[in-house]
C-alpha cells in the first residue's frame, strides 16, 4: 500500500497547492458548520422549552379543578400540535375530551404534582413518538403536563445539516478551483524557471528568462539569471583560455618540430651536414623550448584548476614567503641587485601559492631590469612593493597586465607566455588580497601586493633587516 505522504509527494506543486487550499477551506467550513449546527440546535431547543413552559403556565392558571380539562376541545390542542393532561399525586392522568393518547407521565411529573419540584422539562417517548414534556404546578396536589412532538425540530435540524454539508462541499470545490488558478498564476515564474533549466540542459544555451514583479519568485528568477550569466562568463573564460593556450602552445611546438626534423634529417643523411657546435646549439634550443613549454603547461594548469580547499591553508609569515621567493630569483639573476626590507606579517593561506605569486612578480621585474639594475622590495604592514628600473609599462597596457596571455607590444620578442601576472592576480583573489601595477616614481614598474593579516595570529618576534644581493654574492643562499 502506498503511503499518503508518498502519494502527496508525487503530485505537482500546483496540485499540492490546490489540495492544501481545498483542505484548509474544507476544515474551516467544517468547523464553522459544526459550530453553526450546534448553535442553532441549542437555540432551537431553548426557544421551544421556553415557549412550552410559558404556554403550560398560562393554561395551568385557568384551572380550578381537574374536571375543567375535559371542557377543552381536542381539535384546538391538535391544531397547535400539543398533548395536554393533568396528573395528580398518585399519577392518575386526566385528558381533554376526545384525546386518546395521554402525554408521557413519569416520576418527574408526579414529583411536580406532589409539590416536590416546581416544574420539570424532559424528552420522553410514547408509542414510538418522541415528545418534549413540560410539567408545571396547577393546584396543590396535581400538575399540568404539556407535551409536543420533537419531529419538526429534528426535521429542521436535518435540513440544516444537509444545507451545511452541500455548502461545505461546494466551498471545497470552489477552494480547489481557486487554489489551482492561484497556483497556476503564482507559480508561473517557477514554471518559467523549470522550462529555462530544461532548455539549458537540452540546448546548452544560457539564455536568461524574463523577470516580472519584485516578489520572492522574481528574486529567484533574478538569481537564476545571475547564475546563467556567471556560467556564461565562466564558459567564455574557459573557451578563451583554451584558445589562448592553443595559440601560445603552437609556437614552441612548431619550433620544436622544426629543430627535431633538422636533427633527424642530419642523422639520416649519408654525410653529416651539421657540425658539433651547430648540433649542440640545436639541442640547447630544443631544451629551452621544452622548458618553456613545460612552464607554459604548468601555468595553464594553475589558472584552470579550481581553488584549493581552505583546509590546506596554514598560518604563515608573509615575510618568510617573500624571502624564499627572493632567494630563488636572486640565483637566476646574478647580474641584478636586490634591495630588500621585509617586516613580519602574520597571515593565513597557501604558502606555496603565495611564494609562486611573489616569484612571478620578481621574475617580471628581473626580465625588464637592465644589467646591473636594482630591484627594490619592501614589505610593510602587509603591503609588498616591488619596483624595477626598466622602461615601465605604458598607460595603454596598464589595465591589461594581469589578464591571461596579455603581452605588451614591446614584450612580444621576450620569452614568456603572459601568464605570470595572471597567476599573481588569481592567488591574490584566493587570499582576499589586492594587486596593482603602475609607473614607479623613479621610472620602471611598481607592483603592489596587499595581503590581509590574520587577527588570530600573534606577530612574529623575528625582524628581517635590509640586505642586498649583487653579482658578487648572487651565488650565496
């Protein structure tokens, strides 16, 4: 057997809204109908009892002895649908002339005749008919009993119950219809979202949907459109990355194939055409191109991969990260001088990624620095400033230096892929840091990398002083 909750869960949202609306209205109508039925029933019975009591007292006041009851015409009693009788203390009943059925008489009525009770009201059955029986004192020693059938009141209540039931049923049908219409109109944005999601899944086209109003569903539609826009932008960046990577990979691969073809042809020829020095030069060129290709692939992978989880982050001193990056760049830039001053800066993050970013900034400065130039590195209050003495970046190129594969026209002939500073910006974004580039005051380029501090980490007690590296001490660690 299928559980009701499972059946309800299989219904559409519109059907569920309509069903819930009908159930709510039905419950309200049922409560109102029950309350109305019992209120009318109580008022009807109370009114009937009061009317019978008033009539019984009025009739009882007319009698002086029990024989007078026989003078009351039975047709008059039948016209008002009542049965009349006098009962004495012994339970003997006197009736009107022509009346064949006495009113129901029991101990409550006899107690009234005996003076033990001023009056009595009860429901009794006589010969298959239900009566409402009222007894009041007539004279000492006997009581007047007035009985009226209850069938009229019961029929009235039965008709009222049928009417309330029909009204409740019609109300539930109307509520279900209205709920379905309201659900159809109110859930139209949800239907649009569903259709849009199905269209995206089927056609792979990230087209936004039209937004109406300013309610919660409109906000949901707006958020859905924002998600589509973000997916479209992400797809465009992926496509651009693939296209740019393919373009950048084509050049070293073509050069590699050409050099390898020359070496293969020389090995296949009868007499060697290339001398030892030429072959050594070709092999060195091949090795350099392989290294360039390896670095390019690593950079593309770094830019394409998702952000590493925060769980791998660790407390670190940004000054130590910068010092390791400076030592690495110093070893391969022996002709340059590094003027360094680093202050401790406690932070939290990926030390490897931060070191890679600082290394890329320093490599970029070293690439543009003239022989014997000075690269100035300062770390103060979490702000890393790296400046060189190169030609600087033109105003036209400044907005794009951190874009993937962007290379200024003056850098087309220099080695590199245009991914180094893009990786710097990606690392900065992952660490909620900021990075910018501008013209240095004394010429050259100034790159500023600002890393937020970790307030939970105490500042390091180690202070790094100023040191410089020149061509004489470049080989020292």
